[in-house]
C-alpha cells in the first residue's frame, strides 16, 4: 500500500469515528432528512387510515398427556406421548391445508366475499382491470382461453383455502401442551367461527384418523391371523409327520430310544454286578478246593440245604457206626451196612459239592451271557440313537419353525383382540380448553404501533436518504477532498459572489468577479487570488515559475475567472503580468477583457502582426492581455509550433508572470501541449459540481505529459455551506475570520 492509499484508509477510518463530522453531515442534509421523513410518515399515516380493521379471535386446545389404562394400544394406535416434537407436529397439522379445506367446507367460506375475491365489488379501477383481463383472455386461443366450470370452481376453492391459511395461525403456548389457534377476519363473528371451527375440525380429524387406522388394522390383522393360523397348522403337521416317519417317539419328555438306552444301562450295571459276584463266589470255591480245604469249611457248601441234610445223615451214621463198632465186629452186617451208608453219604457229599461248583459255573455263564446280550443291545440302540440324533436336527428345526409361527400367531391374535376392543374405546388425544369469543376491538391496524413504527421508519428513511446521497456525491468540496481524492495540494478556495437576499425583488445581479477584485481588494474573494499568487511564488523559490497554465477538466469550472482574477491581483501588486487566451474555441478571456480586439495570438504566431500591436491593456489594472481575435482560419498544431515556444520565451523576458488561459484538458488536446511547455499548471475545479472521478482523469492526463501541477483551486465556494463539510477545513471557521475582510 502506497502513502496515498494509506492516507485515504486512515482518513476513512477517522471519518467513521468522527461523530462531529456525522453531525455536520446531518445538519448539511437536514432539509432532505425532514422531506423524506415527512413523506414516509405521511405514507404510514395514510396507509393506517385506509386499512380495513381486522379482528382476531382465539381458541385453545390441549394435547392430552395421558395413557389409556388396561389395554395396550401401542401396537396399532398409540396415544400421543407428551413430547415437545409431538406437540410441534400437532401444531403443523392444525396449520395443514387439509384441515383448512375442512374448515372451508364446514363454514362454506367460498360464499364469503372476504375470502372469495370473485364475489367482491371490484370498484371502478378494479372493473377496469377485470375488463382488461377479459379482453386479453378473449384474444387467447380457445383451448387455453380459461378453465372449464369444474376447474374454475376448484380453483376458487383452492384460493379460498390459501387465504384462510394466511388468516389463521397456530402456536404453542410456551412449553405447555396447549396450542392457541387464532383467526383474523374483517367480521368479528366470522373470526370467532373460524377459530372454533379449526379446533372442532382438528379433534374430528383425530377421531377419523383413529377410526380409519383401527378399521384398517382390524382388516389387516384378521387376514394376517388367518394366514398365520394355517401356517402354524401346516408346520405342526410337518413336525408330527416327520417324527412318525423317523420313529422319533417321545417317552416322558425324551425320545423312546433314549429311554431304552437309559433302561439298558441300568440293567447292564446290575448284570455286571451279578456277574462279578458269581465269578467271585466261583473263584473262591475253586481256590479252596484246590488248596484241599475240607468241604465242611467252604461257605458255599455250608449254605446248601442238601449238604446240611447229608452232613446230618453222615453224623448220625458215624454215631451209629461208633455204637455198633463198640458192640460188633467189623464184619457185622449192621456195621457193614452202616459203613456202606457212610460211604454212600460221602459220595453224595462229593457229588453235591461238585453240583454246587457246577451251579456256580452256570450262574457265571448265565450272567456273562446276559451282560453280553445287554451290551449288544445297548450298542445297537446307541447306533440307532446316532441316526436319530441326525434326524433330530431336522426335527428341532421343524419344531422351532412351528414354535416361531405359533408365537407370531399368538401375538397377532392378541393384537387383533386389542384393536377389536379399541374400536369401541377410541378417543381424541386433545380437548378444547377454551372456545373463541367475539372480539370487541380490532387487532389491526394498531394505530399507536403504526405511528411509532412510522416515526422510526421515517427517521431511518431520512438517514438512509442522507447516507445514499452522501455515498453518491463525489463532488469536490473541501481541502480534504482534494488531497484525498486527487492526491494534489489544495491552493485556495475562491468564495462565491452572491447578489444578496433581496436580489430577486430588487433586480440586483451578482457582482462581476473580474471587477470585484478591483473594487474590493480586501475581500475574501481577492484574498483567495493572493493566496494563489503566493502559492505560485512559493513553488518557484529555487527556479522562478513565470509561465503558469490555468486549466480544468470540463467547461464552466472557472478557469477563465481564475486567470483574470489572478492576473488583476498580481498586477495590483506591481507585478508585470500578462494573460494569454489559449482557448481557440470559446475565447472567454478575450470576450471579457478585450472584446474589441482585431488581432491576437493567432496573428502573432503566424507573423502577421507584432506582439506589441496584438497586446491589449486591462482597463482597470496594468494587466496585459494577449487575446484571440475572431478568425475563421486556425493553423493546425498551433501550440506544437516553434513559434509558440519562442513566444513563451519572449513573454518570460518581458513579464514576471505569464498566465495561460487554456481550454478544458479532457475536451481539447492542445491543453496538454501547453501544460507541458508551461512552468506550472493550476487546476481549477467547481465547488460542489466537479466530480472527483473526472478531476482524477484530468490530473492523470496532465501527469501523462509530465506537467508540473502546482495544485487545485476550488471556484465558486459557498462559504456558509462549506462549514458543514468538515470542521477541520478553513471554511468551517469562515464566520470567525470573515471580519478580516471588507466583504
């Protein structure tokens, strides 16, 4: 950012914070402010007075925060939960188009002119508009000329519904479950009826929705229950058939094969115990026999009743033999008989012992065969169980399917019974807590509020108009404008010469600027030219500036006035000064200072006359003037010629100051040549009229030819108005120092 941009941004920042400057801006535009504010306030007042009074009625409904006891309807038609989102949803339902259409039908609002604009009296202007519309429709092709009767009726109904929606509003009251329904109408009774109708239709819509949903749920559930019943039957039938096919019979909660395996396991355990016991008894007997133990000491033998009988016989025979042996000899027949009997008993004992051992062996073999048989049967059943287990996988799958279908069937059956009972118990989830009454005073327009808003809008509009005008106004007015917008020094501000407050009635004209510096040499007007003269002299301290061009961007910005005034003030200060009219097209300087000249600059440059003969003297001062005589011939590139450059050199030797009154630089290209040849250039701008953008372009044109720009002069400055454009400028304090001037 360069220094100029930094200065501009800094100045802008200061202006944004300059409260005093804002006040001065307001004072400067106070007339515009009051004009715009009065217009806006008058518009608001007229609008308020012309507005038709509107009446607003309100009814209230409350969303029920309850749960139905005894029966759970959640599966089909649950009551509204006390949730904020649900209440907001109900508000949207109240404001829905479907509910508005129901109200239109219930109140027959299509027959009310307020909502059906087709029924209103259009009035004079409305009749003209309708006639124009009818004529335009008549020019259209038949197929697009307009809707048929049915479409027109439907279109009217839609328009009435749209207007009703605009005239109603539903809002939740704070965080409660109460919804306030308001309706606005020109007729207070109609407003009441609309508000109450919305509440009634809302409750009716809830009941209809519940009845419809319950009826649909019953129909659907009935069909679903029947299909599920058939599905359960089919799946249970499939389980039974598969169980019978695979022989998967139940026995007290388990399969028959499992029960048989369990029984065989129990029997096998018992048989194995019996086998072990029999084998142990057999082994014990054999071991005792092998050791030569007497049969009388073998436990199995002693437990035999036959053995006990034989042993009793044997003991009795032994006793008789002892008795007979004491009586008879060994050969006694009785003794022989007894011995034979004893031997026979001993043989029987041996045979009985052998039979006991054989019986034990038989028991062992039988027990072993039983164990083997049970083991074989158990193995067969286990093989069968393995096969059954494979079949059980499919059986369990079928049973699960049947169980799932049964559970689903029972669930739907229960819901069907609930919805069937709910059809007789359905109730709305809201109730009316306050019905609308006829409003006694209009809700709109609010006169006091409108007036207050009108005052605020008037103030804002006035300030906005000032802001817009200030933003659009880029005219040069102050020293700060010149330095900020043009980046050039401000030399002087030449005051405006006014005719006086009574000039309109007296016919007195404004003073002549050229004469005023002579007649009022101590005026602020003459002082401004002395300031310009001092600025030129101060700019040429090291190298005196003798040729100074006075130019502007456009015609009428005061460059000729500046040239003549500066020349006369310099001449009155005993300075040798000449003013050269370089504006070949308009010749304003010549027309004012030398209107009777017959020769001038063109003739001098062409060599037709000498400089002395072409020079004219000011009638009021010692100012010399080199005018432009009227001629129909002008040489091309007159100021590009060597003759013009030589003329300037000659004038510099004769005069202390040479003033060149040029044409506007944006209009005539010759001015750029003159500015390049001059020692300095003074740029003249018209106060409050010259645009900063145009002046910037002119300054850039001078800079493009490397002209020495001394500064900017503001012409025709209204010093009384100037003080409102910034307290940091000299014009702000004009009233304080104007006593230093004569006028």
